[in-house]
C-alpha cells in the first residue's frame, strides 16, 4: 500500500533539490550544505526506487548538475561528464565493491586507484596535435559552456603539451580550484574594495571559470589538477588509470600527489581510515577520496549506471562533524547592517571537539524551507573553525510539541517595524540607531578590522553597556580604570590594560577609523584612498561629493554613503566626540622622509580648486617631496598646479611661460607615496 502522502513528499523533495541545484550551479550561491543535499538526494532516490510509479525522467536524480549559463557559447562533450556516487561509511564502500563484482567477477580482485577528490569545478580540455583548442565546463554533463578564453589565462593549464608522442585528439579532465590561502586573499581584496565576500572556494572557482571578464577569472588565482585522460583519436587509450595520470604529469599537468594504487578493497579500507582528519590538512578544499578501478578496459566493461554514474568509481566522503541536539529557542539578533539574524539556542552538545550552545540559523526563509521548529532535535555542524550551523530537524523524533517559529514584525531592540525588501531573504530593521545594530557596530568598531582594541570583545562591551558606562564608541574614551575595577572579572591589571589599549587606539591612522565606523561601501581600500587624499577627518567631513568622486577607485556609491553618514545627526555627534578625544583623526603622509624628493628645489604655485586635494593637503605633499609652495606666480616659479576656476595666476603663468599642470599630473609626479 502506498502511503497517500508519498507523492507530496516526493514532489517536495524534488522542489527542494531543484532549488538547491539552481542556487548551487546557476547562482553560485549554495543554500544548503553538501551533506544535506546528499541526504535529500538519497531520500528521493530511495523513494523512487521503492515506488517506480512515482519516478519521473525529469527528476533531479536523473540529471547531472544545473543548466549551463546563458551567456557563454555551449559545447557538447565528446563523452558525457559523469558524476560520482558517494560512500559515507566503510559499509557503503564494501556494498559498492560487491555491486561491481556482481556485474563482473574480475572486479573482486582488481587493483584500485585512490586519489583526493578536489572540491572545485570540473573542466574538460581538448588538445589537438598537442595544442589546447577548447576548454568546457561540465554544465549538465552533456552540454557545457565554452570557457577557453578564461582558461588560457590559467598557468597550470599547458597551452601546448610537453613531449611529442601524444595522440592526435585527446581530452584531459580535471578540477579547477582555489587553494585556501589564495581564497582568503581573494576575499580580503574583495572586502577591501567593499565587495561582498565569496561564500567558499568551490563556488568562487565555478564563478571564475564562467566569468565573462577574463580579468576577473585571473584575479581569483585559479589552479588546476588533472584527474583523467581520454584518448579520442590517433592513439591507444592508457592501459590503466594511474598510467594515464603519469602521462598527464609528463605532459606538464599538475596531478594531485596523494595518489596511490592498492591491490584490493581491504587495503583501500585501511588507506582511507585516517583520511577523515587528514583531508582537512590539504592546502585546498577536498571533500573526500575517489576510489577507481585502475584497469581502463575493466572500467569500460563495468560501464555506467543510469547514464549518470560510473559503476567503476565511487567517492568516499567524510561528512563534516555533526551532532544532534535540541533546539531550545530561537533568539533574534540584528546584524550591523540591520539584517535580522536568527540564532539557535541549543542544549549544549559536543561537535568537532568543542561545546556548542549557539548556532546560526541564517535567515527566516531557511528556517521555513527546512521546517525547523522550536523543540526539534536538530543536526548541528561545525566544519573547521567556522561558526556552527543548524542543518535541519530530525523529523522522525518529533513529539508533536514542537512549535513553528514566526519571525517578528518589529525589531526586538528598537521596536521599529521590520522591512523586507523585494527579492531579499532577510528582514531588516530600518532604524540606523537601533540598539541591536549599535551593539554590533561597536563590536565592529573595536574589532581587529576596526580600531583593534585588545581585550575588548562582545562580552566586555555588553558588560560596559549594561553597567551604563558607555552608550556608543565615543564613550569608550571617557572610561577610567576606577570605573572598571568594581565590575566583575576586572582586576586592577585588566582594568588598566584595557584603559591603555583604548588610549593607544587614538594613535591609529584615519583609514582605520573610517573602516571602524562601518560606513556602507567603505572597505579598507576606499578608506585608505580617502584618508590619503583628505588627510584628516575634518577635511573629509567638509569635502564635496564631487571631490570625493574624483578620486580614482571611489565611486558615487561610496560618496553618497559618506554624505548620508556624515549628514546623520547621531553619527555627526559621534564624530564630534571622537574628534574631541582626538581618536585616529589623521593620516600620516606615506613614504619615508628620506625617500625620493622629486620636487627638490622647485617652487610651486597652487591655483583654483583641485578635484580631490585640499590646498593644505597639496602643500603638505609638495613640501614632503622637497618643494616649496608660494602664493604668487613670478619668474622664479617652476610650476603652477591649476584646478577649476583658476583665475589671474593661471593667466600670469601662461604669460611667463611657466608650465601648468593639473592635479592628476601633480600626483603622478609626486609618485606612489602620495
Ligand atoms: S573522477 C568518471 N576524480 O567530482 C569519473 N572526479 O562528483 C568522474 N572530482 O565531476 C570523475 N576530484 O569534478 C574524479 N580525483 C577526482 C576528482 C573528481 C574531483 C569531481 C569531478 C566530478 C565530481 C564527481
């Protein structure tokens, strides 16, 4: 008897998987973890196998990946790019081996190749007479996108094969990835430009592969590992998988080094045993190991299951560490940007070697989509040192007492009605002075990215706020050790150390303060540009939007955001207070005093309004470079720097034949330190 709710369950699973596929493949913005995706996928697969009447050729279980991007030319693969089945346990690995052996008895004693499963984006490279002619993404497995232009910029990919004895037509398959450290750098650079960070190396790689602008592809520091050689014409196929990899290495391809060939399954089980930990120590993200029948002819005989996965290979995956615990409550926080941030309050549980009692629930849509209810037993994961996440509920353990969660309509901190912008998954508190936001803003202000006040983290800040000692970041500078000592966990030394750290932060450069203030779009790169040009907070606050936008690398978004920030009375009061306490108000002129002095002996006259430099700042820069600034033009004047509305001085310079330059030329002559 078929359970009457089954068709609806199957439809819901398909919808969830379709949505996850789209988010992952087409938007490069995954919404659910791989573990959860795998779990949903397997559940659907199991239901379809048990109830063939519910199966459908359009089901996501019959497809590989998502639709190719619209904008890149499409290309058909010479042979489909397959996907791998997963084994999460030794038992599943044994089951795979048995299945294979049932199909062809020779598999029982076949040598197995084991290698790392690189977590990036698959790529197929075609070489004709040893020359790279085409690079195609996996796409849906049959049709991918032609990304030859982008891939030519990738140093790991040979444009011409080394040696000479290659088949006339061959395909090299492999994985494009971004090493962890490179990924961290890419994100640091993005944040410095005020761009959103990329979610993980795999999606960053997949996005870069298909970037329409090869410069963006290059910026992401892509790397490549080859994992398969296909001979299409003019030569014998490699006899074994490992020989194919050796050949690829000889032709100049990077091949991941942790590869081996083992005599059989028992050796594979022994080999994979210590990899669940080891896999995390690689320089790139890897989501498991791949076990393959080494003999290429046997591979061909074993063939493909369901048009989608090779019978002769399997991915041995190691799930991120997870644990089940009860969701006691959902606490609502407000992030620095005002976004509602639901946080799970959990019955404390050990995950990945640490006790976890709070975890992120991302946003209300995810809570609804995963049907997470208060009282549920939920699965929590913690991978590496990332913030713990709630994956989803174990519905089989429901008692009926679980309560669905309803997002609040008003901000719990400011009482303001929350707004949900069209198309966004989050609600926002629109009140810029919301105490919830203010707290997060202060956490950011003192953090390493901001003024870096040692010993002042979220807990201490909350303590100071609760004690009524501070209301905003400016108040920090009025604190005394005597006020702190009576507080809990504040011995004399701790109190004095904190006061000293706060005082020391006053010497920070202006650009650090600009970042600490958390002004929208002002990341560290923009902050440095602004601080260098304007020199002081006072000058920046007075600067016109035009003079800000005239800076190379500073657009209208930054300028407008600054105007909004400065124009807000509460922020203005904070800035006044920080100025009164002389907190990070100035930017030192860069470059050593004994560095090059390109203006040595030159007499310079400034006239008109320069697009970005104030007169004081321009004078300072010229004097640093060894020049002298005079107010009137004479026969001794070496140079006139003219801005808009330059009057008599410009005319006089022209009459005397004194060279006239604009600000851009001045900055060029001053050199990179200016
Ligand atoms: S073999 C027919 N080897 O994993 C064999 N794949 O889930 C199919 N991958 O699309 C691929 N490292 O992009 C193979 N050492 C490796 C791999 C690997 C990463 C990726 C590949 C494939 C996906 C399958």
